[in-house]
C-alpha cells in the first residue's frame, strides 16, 4: 500500500511507529509486522542500540589515542542498523559498507575482529561464512553487486534466505548500485537494498544528488520501495521484516530508504563543521533514536533503574573487551600480506614471498645485504 | 605496586597527517584523569579534534605548550598510571604503532586528505605547516629503477667508483656499490636517522663497503649536539622553525615574543590587505543626537511585544541601515572585477563584526531587509551567541553584502573601518555619550553617537554615500522620520 510503485509524492511519507517524543504511533500496514514485539523485545533493542553506540564511542576514542588508524562513526544511525539487522535470520547474508559496525555486532562478530581492519592489521577482519556477513566494503556501492549476485545464487539453490546490502545516500549515485538494481529486478532476486540516507555523502548534502526522495528511484527499476524513519528502531524492524518476507516468498527485491542522520564526522579524518550547520545537528539530536525508545520504554514502565543499569553494564563490558582486544592485538607478521591473495597456491606469489623473506632476513646480517639489492 | 610512567605520543589523527597543533590542554600536571576523558584540543590540517586520555591516572608531565606544532609520534603528555598496566597495556603500542606506520610510508608523507581531494596543499590551510628539512627527504627518495644511464649521476658521499655507463640493464656483474641516489644503509638505520634529524648524506659509513651503521648515526648525532642546538636534544625541524612555540614560558629576560602567523589571524590579515589595497576607501563621519532613539529603546523595553528580547542600539542602527539602504541601493552592491560588472544586490545580508574566541569574524544576517526590528534583534542575539560559542558555520560567514562594526562597545567614538572584501560599505557605530549639544537653540546635555561610514569609491560616489549616511543619521535622530522614507 505504501510502496512507491508509482512515483507519488503522497507516498514519500515516512513509516514511523515511535514518534521522536517516544510516543507509540499506530500504522495500518506496519503494526502487524511488529505485533510480536513485547516489552522484553523492546528492551533488547534498546540494549543493542546503547551497546553499539558505546562501541562507536570507544572506537572513536581508540582512534584519537593512536590505536586505530581510522574509524567511520555511525553515531545517530543505531536504529537503522539494529532495527534492520535484528530482523534477519542467521542464514541471511549481509553485504555492508564500512559504516555498519552495528550490523556486524548483531551478526555476532568478535569485537577484536571488528577492530582488525581499522587498526590496519588485516585486510578483512572476520571469516564471512562464520557470521554470514561479507567483509567491510570500502568501495562505494560495490557490495550491492555482490549481494545481488549472492541473491541470484540463492535462487539457483532454491533456498529461502535473503541477501541484504547496506549502503548510503551517496552510493545511490554510483553505477554499481544502479546496475545491481537492474539485475535484482530482472532476476527477481531475493535481495534487500537497505539505504541509510544519513543526509551527507562526506561533504555533499543529499539534495545535490537527489531532487526527489531516494526511495522514488527504485520503482523506476521495477523494485518496490519504502521510506522509513531511520531513527525509529521499531519501524526499521517492521519494514525490513516485510521486505524479507517478500523476498522469501518469491516477491523479489525491495528498496528501503531509512532516513537518518550521521551525527558524527564521515570518518575520524573528517571535520563536518566545515560544511554543515550546527543547527542541523541540533534538529537531528532532537530525533535521537535511543532517546525516543527510552521515552517509550519509560512511559510503559519498562525502564526501571535495574534495567538501565544492566544495559549500562553491558555497554561498559563490551567497551572494555573491545579496548583490550584492540590494544593487545598482535602485530601482523610481514609475510601475512601474502596469505589471502589467492585461495589456492600460486607459484608467482610464492616466488615473491620467497624474495620478500630473503629481503627481511637481510636485516639480521647486514653484511649479506645483496638480497636487499636484488629485491629492490 | 609502584606507579608507572606512561607516555602518550601524538597519533596520526587523520589519514596520513604528519603533525598537529596543540590548541589547548584541558588538564594540568597533577590532575587525575579517567580513561577517555578529554585532555586536549588538537588541530590538524583537517579539523580541531578532542584527544581522549588513553589511561586512567595522574598527569605527570605536559610535554608541549598550547600553540606548538607537534610531529606525529612525539610524546605530548605523560601519566603516572597506578599499578603498572591497568587497561592501557600498550602505552608503547600507541607510540610504536605510529612509528611502524612511519616505516611503512614513503619517505615524505604528504597528507592526502580523504574526502577533500589531494590538492588541498594549495589551499591556505596547510600553509601553516612547519617547514620540513629538505635534505633527509632527498636522501630518502626511493631510488629510481637502476637504469644504466643513472650510473653516471654523481653522488656526494658514496666513495667514487668507476662508472659503468653502458652496462646492460640486467648485467649481473654491476658492482654492488654502484653510485645510487641515497647513501648505503638499512631501513631501521634510515629510520633512526630520520627520527634524530640526521642527514645521512652527511654521515660517513664505517660498515662494510661504506654502509652507514646505527653507531655512525649515533656518533653523528653526538657531534651535532655538541655543535649547538641548545637544550632540545631532539633537534627536529619544528624546534628550529617554531621559536614562538612556547610564548607562555618565555624567560623574564626575553624582550620579544614571536608568534607564528596562522589561523584566523592570518585569514583576517589577508582579507584586510586585499580589501585595503583593492577598493579605494572613503570614510565619512556624522555625529548624531540619538536621545530620541534611546528614549524609544527605553519605551520598547516596557512593551509587551519586546518583553523577552533585549533591543540594543545595534539593532536600531541595523534597522536604520536597512531602511536607508533601500533608498540608496548603490551602497548594497559589489564590484565584480573578473566579469567587469557591478552586481546590485536586491537583498541585504547584513554582516556584524564579532570578536570571537577564534578572532574577528563577520557572520551575516541573511535577508535582513525582510526583518522587522524584533526579527533583527532576535537574529543579532542568535548570531552573537553562535559566534561566541565558536559555532559560526561557513555559510554564516559567506555572502555578506554590507557590514556594521560596533566599536562603541569598546568606548570608541569613530574609526575608518576597512571594508569586508566584496562589500561596498561598512558602518562603524561609536559609543553613545552624554555630551553638551545644541538642542532647541540652547546647550543641553544630550546623548550623541558618531557614525563612521567607509565605502568603496569605485562603486559609490560621495553623493550617494553622504545621502545614505545622512538618512541613517536622520532616523536615529528622529525615529519618526522613518514615516517619510518607507
């Protein structure tokens, strides 16, 4: 009903189940998708959001302390990530960008593995098949093609799992994302395009690249789409569940535009005050995803001190383990760089590795540094 | 469990930055800090960022003063950490990790600012980076592929060897010591030399075939230390080129303090020079009896519509200026030298010069012509609060069409203000004083104010400027005269 099969301005309205003040809003279509979400489930969503916000804060601090080379904060996007990721089944497969550390947390990533890439210790932090989530993709939008290809594979397997790909508003201008949507629609592949429209593609405001809501693009490819309040965890859960259900039952792809806001910098190497207005930040702070769920819980008497203390303790514990894992991570061996280039032995690579080992060995005895010369 | 001293070395806060400036310390020696407590503001070529403490402990030493540009990897603060390795086990890790990064990088690391493009060096911001010594850089430049032709290139240190000009490229018998672009050494020793600021081309190698060893570098450093470079054992280029790095600690005998020109000061200077030497300035003065305006302000204070806002003389002058500008639009124009056109604005973006924590800024009120007195007062309040909080956004600072500077708040009567670049006029309002003044043919004690108007004589003739100033004066002298103007 609310799907933008027709480009219609009336359908640009955001699906919202929790208002910014914490009030529960009822929705004729989406209420039923979260009918099973009871008080305990709401508390769990709250716990998730508080914990991942703490992960984000701790990682940002670690970068400032020289323990991470870089960190892309997701402050403000907790609801979009938790709401969507908690809708997934274990056998669904996630293809994300670099900002979905909250999604990775839901997939069960080891906290130390989460830090590995950002510390510069590995090219990929985790075994994708252990948590059914592909490694962090830094190339903007490339993961949408991987997801679509994977979803086409699901079709061939006759399975009912779903590929979910995460990307930002900026990525929708990439060729890859548009190509992925063409294939997804053509093959009716079980893939969800989950766009976190956080308003800024580094320093480019979304209005420069999208004169109409981004969700309106998808119907042009033949993909139904929905705009959801990305700071409303319940609404994100509802629309993702609906899209998953469509994909599992042969209904093909869905495009979700979660309208949210990147409260922090693009990465720790960025200074957003150079290009955006402090007032805008204040406006979005008033729509904070965690504060609004806390408001709802509080109103329903679901946030007594023991619950919020326990949530805080979980966050502290996760932060401490994350820090410990990060700073005590062993330095990678120089030869590790050869480990994951090919899945099978490769003679050319072995030759390079051999040369590199001899080069490194030359430092132990400077007299015989001819190998250094040879490899230069 | 004796306390352990942990050093915190400046990390690379961006992607490939080589140095940052300590803007302010939020802690002092002796303070107890918690893990992740903000201890300093640091400005990189990209941003001002907050540094969270990597340890829980007591601040033992601040190695650098605010205003100092510090190279990545240098210690900036030391902590007394109770009982050894509580939590922050890898104190050295922080430093070590960056040091290792150093190793992996090419010799001269230029910040390539992700998201801002690579050409940022050409903008004015990174220009304040301290100079780096060129020689080590040359020494570190990776040798180009060893083509036979290069063999003839003279090299200062390496002992002369018979050049083999026409040896085939893959000829195995090329002598190992064939002249190369850099002195013979090993990467760890080259790094040591770089850390110590030693130019390897100036070091005699005593190892096999002239190889420069660790001992050679240390000996060279010894020599350099004896030669001069007082105190700082760590004779980095910064230490030399930033003599004003620590003005606060300047000894009592010092007769001058040298502060590097940078930041807002530098921008202000450039803008003022550009304006003063581009636009021919004319300044006119008018002293006005503003008693009636002051009475009006007093009445507004009791009016319900203005109950929750403070109407200042500045708000009144701003409103008067907008009204006068409507009658004298020439003052609201811009000289477009490139296009050889005069741009007449049909809107007023009213700049207000503000002293902010970061220096002089001129944020402007957009479309001020649409605002009533109440709206202007609100806008002025927002603008000054934002500026004082240091939150003025770039958008607030650009696109101004005319400006006001309120020197009266400093007790000053008049001045010859310099135009905000790109604008045709700027009005300085002096302080309101009680003065003996002619009133109804008698001498009376009246409240008077001097207005000083500078305008760009390319755009504005004396007649237009004078009429504009007179209109403002008329309104302030007798606010009721507005009825004859609008």
